[in-house]
C-alpha cells in the first residue's frame, strides 16, 4: 500500500487524488481510498499538521497525491457591514471555532448555536454544503510544531460582563487563567 508521508512544495502533477473532510485533514495518520478506483493508500504525516485544500504529498516511490477539501455541511454567515463582520469574527474566534473567512462571509462547520448567535447579531445565516478550508490560526507556523505557554490576565466577557473568579482552561495553542479584574 502506498504511504504518502512528505509534503511537496510547488506545482506538481498529481498521480493520485483524494477529497477529505476537514476532520480527516487534521489527522496525521489515516487510511484513504484514492479517487478513480485507484485503491487504498495511507497518509502518515507529522502530528498537528493540517492538510489544506490543494495540499500535495509524496510517497517513498515519488508518487504525488493531491488532497482536496471535500464538500461538507457548513454554515455561511454573511453581511456587507464591515463593523458587523468584524464583531462576528470576534465572537466566533472567542468561541475557538474553526472558521474560514471570506470577503464578506464567515464559513464554519454547521453549528446551530453559532447560527443563532450570528443571526441575532444581524448576519444572514444559511446552511450549505461546500468545501471547508479554515484559517490555520496565528500560532500555526510552516514548521508545524506545537508549543505551549501560560499567562494570567483579566478580561471582559459578553456585553461588558467581568470574568468572575479564577478559571483556567487550555486552548489549542496555549493555556491561561481568567482572574477577577481589579
């Protein structure tokens, strides 16, 4: 079985193709079924790497695989009001949701809670089926390494509400404490 285990830069003509959901494109190891009845293969890349739509991988024998984002159930929240769009980006990011940001639309895996929140802010929200290729995030680098750090801070939550008590929670990129504001 072919195992694709090296990232390939530049434009290469793929020998094989596969379309994968976002959930599968964040896994480091998985068994795949190649398009056009080309059989099964494996992907074995470093943990924490995300395969973006159009990513190219190579196997030991030099075969090239092109990975595409498979259409999946997403929500699309849109507005032409730039301030409202910025507020929506803030609120979705504050919930640590994976999001694909377009010119005037936010795309995220279908989530009725986010749908209701963004509709309540005034965005037009609709469910669609399309490829999902979210932002990698500020802490993802081209070297695909993970890191951790900690810090303390106080901040405000929804509608000016102060954080009460001290809470600690981990994020995919770091851990921090929420303490009472002075």
